[in-house]
């Protein structure tokens, strides 16, 4: 078992019990990490209630609203971490959004606002959170983000999200280069398709999963907990020599040409 005791971990991107971030949070918790959880607030407080109930068994010591489109919420999240924890060791970035109409049809019809929205929420947010985390990672740290093959190869309908993930993967390398001297490592996990709140809203996701089950070397898809295990590894001292990398947790699908 990996040992993350004494480490403070901020986990973003939990929406429900299918979230990849939820799989990661559970594994970090079982390795002994102290958790802080952020959620996307809505005006009726539904998300806050739902996520609070879900994460209760992990007894997070911080539970904070954080919409990455809101600079004040980001500032306040990291101010609270500075105040309550004093230092941060682990940052998990599991955030992405594109307008639904930009995840289907002709890529050349992507609107300017749709492009900006996808890149702001899915790509810029990593840069921004890493910048805010840097001064708090006083004893070094580990930043992990989630990416997808659609940022490297064309996946039908992934469209603007592919550009966002390409930018995210390159951001991992630039951040790793900048933060390495502070012993802060930055890595990405490229997960195979998983049924989540986000992916279930995508037409044809079940067909994609079925395809992966037939073609991937392991003849199956991966689970949120398997992604969580890879994230726990990246965050542990066992990965002390690894930064700037993209690790495929995809049952081997990425190696196949046909
Ligand atoms: O990165 C993702 C999900 C990204 C995503 C999904 C949605 C659906 C609902 C971002 N924004 C939204 N916005 C919505 O309104 N994945 C890797 C899952 C995914 O999304 C796809 C996929 C796969 C796989 C979209 C098209 C094709 C395949």
C-alpha cells in the first residue's frame, strides 16, 4: 500500500459517485491522505449537498466551493488552505467543460465563445490552480490532471475538447519545467472512456466503450478506482523521479493501430 500519511490533498472535479475524481479521492484517502474537496456551486446548493453527502465517509478537513471561472473563489480556496493547512502537497485537477453543441457535428463550426469556454475551464484552470498552489507546496508536491486520447488523435465528436486536452498536455510539460526546481511534479493520466456524468451526456459513449472492450489489449475498459490508483502512485514518493509525463490508464487501447 502506498503511503500518503501527512500529505494534504486538494481534489477538484467531484460531481457524483461516477466521477473519476471520486475514484481518486477514495484511493488517496485509503493511502492516508488528508483531503480537501472542492465542488462547483450552483444557486440552489444542490451540488454542495450532493457532494457533501458523498464525501462524508472520507472525512475531508476542507470542503469548499470553487468555480474556476471565478478568480475570487480560487483565491479564497487557496487562502483557506494556507490558513487551515499551512502547506499543500497534492493537487488533483479533474475539470473539463465544453458546450454540448461543440461536442458534435463539424469542428470547423466551433464558435469563438464555445472555444474560449472549453479552453478556459478545461485548460487554463490547470495553469491557474498550479500557479495558486505553487507557493503553498513548500515541501514539494505533486499535481495530477486528467486527459484523454482525443487530445493526441482524432476521436469523432471530441472536437474542441481535443484542442483543450492537447493544450492541457503541453501545459503539464511547461508547468513541470517551471515547478521542478521547487520539487513540484506535474503529470497527467490519460484515462480510457468511462461512464461518468460528463461522458453519459455524450451521444454514442456506450458504443465507444463497447469498441474499447473489443479492441483494448485487456479487452475491457478501466474503472475510476484504477485511475485513482495511478493518481495515488503519482502523488507518492514512489514516483519521485517522474514529472511532465502522460500515463495511459486505458487497458492498453492507445498502443493499438487497428
Ligand atoms: O473529456 C471528456 C468529457 C468532456 C466533456 C463532456 C461534456 C458532456 C456534457 C466536456 N464537456 C461536456 N459538456 C456537456 O455539456 N471525456 C474524455 C469523455 C468523452 O467526451 C466525449 C467523448 C468522450 C470519451 C465527447 C465526444 C466523444 C467522445
